[in-house]
């Protein structure tokens, strides 16, 4: 595993905060506790990297390979995780609040006690336990604890259950007919 010092030297950096590490090969790197706030890690290979307790708040990890990475307790708040691959990653206690996980893959990831409040989970592939993904004709439905995201609408289970017809119709033209047809099945999931 590469140390933080080796990575800094390789990229002629003094700090990783806001660093431009696009497409960097950080496979197996030891970045435990590193401050990568706002770093550009788009398309980076972080397979098997140790990012335990790292601060990745606001980082760009779009298309990043985080397969088998250790992100236990990592701060990923408001980070860009579009199309990121988290298969087999350890995300125990990770903070993903307000992160954008559009099209991200969380298959086989350990999401125990991970915080996904206000996260955008559109088209996210879940792990089947903490996050479940189901395609219902027109919309993808993603479920996490008491949160249900349908299309780009993210609300609590109780909010969805109690929305009146006018509220649903205002979300998107034609949404009310779809909701009436699928509400019962979604609430049972």
C-alpha cells in the first residue's frame, strides 16, 4: 500500500485537500484519515484503498473505482459519486448525507449504519439490504430505511403515504395515474 507521503510526492502536492487526482491510480493506497475535502478524484482507481475515517466532503468521485475500498467512518457529505463503483466496499458508519449517487453501484457493499439522508439515489444499484432498487415501468424506486426515492423525488415513507392527489400530480404530469397504480406495491416493499 502506498502511504500518504508517497502519494503526495508522486503528485508534487503538499496537501490532498482540493487536490487534482483525476484518473490517479491509488489502488491499495493507505489514505486512512486523509483530508481530501473537495479533491477531484474523478475516474480514480481506489480499488482496495484504505480511506477509513478520511474526509472526502465535497469530493468529486464520479466514475471512481472504489471496489473493495475501506470507507468505514469516512465523511462523504455532499460528494459527487455519480457512476462510482462501491462493490464490496466497507461503508460502515460512513456519512453520505446530501451526496449524489446517481447510477452508483453499491452491490455487496457493507452499508451498516451509513447515513444517506438527503442523498440523491436515482438509478442507484443497492446492496439488497439497506438499499433496495426496483424498476417500476416509468420510474426507478430506491428504498433506504424510511426513505423512498421515486424518480428524482426523495421523501419519507410517511410523506409518500400521506401525499394527496394534487401533490403527486404537481410532481410531474401523469405521475398521479402511475402512483395510483403502484402505490400499494411500493408501500409493501
